C-alpha cells in the first residue's frame, strides 16, 4: 500500500477526486495518508475527516518565516512516509529547501495550458485575451512557479459569453479526471522526472505532456 499526502488551502475539490479515485481503485493500492492545510477553515479538511483521513493544520502565524514554516510542514509530511505529495489548491509559494526535498515526487495541477498563464486569475486572463481554448495542466513541481515538466493537459472550449464561473466549472471537471490518472501513473512506477523532464513508460514527454497535439 502506497501513501499520498495532499496539501490544500481551500475547498478541496481535487482532493475529493483523489479520495474517490483511491476508494474506487482508479488509483491502485494507495491511500491518502494525510491532508495538510495552511488554513484552519479549509473545507478540504472536512472532506478528509469524512473520509477517515488524518488532518493537520499548520498556521503560518506560528512560524517566523517561510523557511521555518516549510521545515515544519516537511516534518509533518515525512511522518506519514509519502510516496507522492499532491498539491491541490495549496496557495503558498514553496521554499527552495522544500521543493528540493520532494523533487520528482511532488505534483501540481494548474488551471491553464502551460506555459500560458502561470500564476493567478488564469480563467479571467484567458477570457480577456479572447482565447477560444483553455484548459489545465498536471506537472511536476520545481522551483520555477508553475514551470515544472508538464505531464498531461486537458483542453476545454471558451465561448463568447462565458463567465469566469463557466470556465472554472469546465476546467475543474477535467482536472478531476486527469489529476488522479497522473497520480496513478506515478504510483504504478510508469512516470518519473529525469533530467528536468517528464518520462512516461520510458519515453521522454514533449513540452506539453502526453499525447499533445503537434
């Protein structure tokens, strides 16, 4: 049985997708060992409790700086012996030391077709740019913000009268599908990070990830 630790800051919809995937066997022979949040009122913590998963709240105000916080968080994570660390809406910039410690075994999902629209407000930016296509990317976490090797992307249409809420719902539906899939690839030893690139079934993936359109 392998272990996942999930880091959250909010409602935890991607966490719920991971919980469901572990319970259904979509993610094979794996359990979510713990959910850790920097926000005490994050609804994702309640999702975890309802599923019988250990929860940890680490208040930022209890630590002198980012490095001290991240060291404490790493201690909590390592106590659960994770095979994989999942960022699921964890809204903090991670320190060099923390990222280095989990290099190659930490994943994130970002709501854009990377490398477009790193950072925040991606759906609004796509709408304002007049994009007809938007989406989401699962990638390995590196020190570069939203800049790690892309593993898999999913695209959604953007229609003329779409609101941010419309696009958000469409993108999240795809995130809930592809994020557990990628986690399972990693936990089944089909996916790895080698020389700052993503390798799947022995083949180095192109910049936009698996099955990208040329």
